[in-house]
């Protein structure tokens, strides 16, 4: 009974955490160097990219962000970080 409660609590916590993502493209500034110069992304970049993943489709629709977010290097960074771009 206790294990079942813990499992349900963990699932609810995960869903609530994912639902509370604050879309802020400035959080991806840690990835700017990797995107613009094809360097290996830092662990901070990967962490921020995974955190902001639910927002990427929104960013790709923004004309100010679209060029950088949809660039081949950005997609390479996402793949390197283990967080490929969603299909929008």
C-alpha cells in the first residue's frame, strides 16, 4: 500500500513539475556558444535545454527566435544533449 502511494505521488509530482515549465528563451543562453560555434554543449546548456524542451515549438514560431532555434547546429546540440527537438 505504501509503495503504491509513493509511486502515485511520484507520477503526480512529475506531471506537476512538467506543467509548471516557465517558457523563457533566455534560459537557453547557456547554449548560444555551442549553437553558434559548433562547440560541445556544456552540462548547463543540456540541463536548460531539457528544461525548456516543452517550449521549443513556441520558440520556433517566434520570428525573432526561429532562425537560431531551428538551425542545424541547434538541432545538433539538442541531439548531443539527449533531448531531440519535438515534432511541431
